[in-house]
C-alpha cells in the first residue's frame, strides 16, 4: 500500500487539493460513506476511478459540488432540480439534470448519456475540495460489488496503491445513500429510494409549484 492517510482538517484538505491538481486519486469522507475522487481536468482520471473500483465503464459517476451555484454552472437546473436543491442541499438528494451544451463533459463521466448527476453533500470535506478544484467526480471507495469501506484504513486495504491520499475523517457515518431524482423530463422520477423520503420530495415540489406524480 503506497497511499497516504492524513487527518481530514485544513492541512489535510490542502494536501488533498495538491494531489487532485497533480492528477491523483483522493479518498474523502462524505455524509454517508467514503468516496474516491479525481479532478475533472485530469486526463484519463475517470478511467482511473473505474479501474480502481474494477467497475464497468458504462456507468455514470455523480459530481459532488460545493453549493447550488456551482450546480447551475454545471448542468441545466430544471424547476424540479432547483426546488430540490434549494430545500435539501447540502443533503441526501442527487438530481439528474440535462447537460449544458456549453459545458461538455467526458462521455466516461456520464456513461454516454446527455444528463449529469449532481449533489451537494452534507460534509465540509468534499465541498471544500470541490470549491478548490471544481465539480468532483466521486464514487464509493470500494471494489465494485463489495461492501463500502467504512474508514480510511479499509480504503487502502481494498484499493491499495490505486489511491494516492486518503482524508481520515473517522468512521463513515453510514446510513442510506442519497435519493436519486431524475429531473430531466416533464415530471420528476425517483430513480433510487434513499436518505430523503419520497413524501418529503413530493412536499418540496408541491411548495415550489412543480407538477409531479410521486404520490
């Protein structure tokens, strides 16, 4: 194992930013499980994430963001997506939105789709990295098909030298994954049940005057 583990604090996050800008892969705590991330500007970076996880290349990766303002610069925030972001970010909702035509993303990031998944996690660590290097392609820190790593040491045990640096924020909080909502069509569609109940999502859309068929 050649990856380094550093405390998830101001100094550790500064080191993580340096590693990302140099093209490396970083393990980062989030509000659910640990993830591994790479800077979008890294040539072949998305492929390195897939290789580390032994995951097929046809699956999309979510972008973790600093805030909703960054989301508007990243994808087309439809009324449904904007309402959910305003009410539930930072937090456990991932919105799938159309890609912006003026912001081309690598096909490896989106699985070849014309959409993009966005989330602002309820954890300062990934938000600070996204603030420094831009939207952060992130996937769970584990070999595909195995249980997610629950702490920094487990990441290196599973992924070894595929990860250059891990921010140690203690044991992962765990809990359900984010609820994924497809906001690209006429009415929002729940793609994955998760941390935010469907009834709560329906209530958010009702308050925003966004039509849906979630009940």
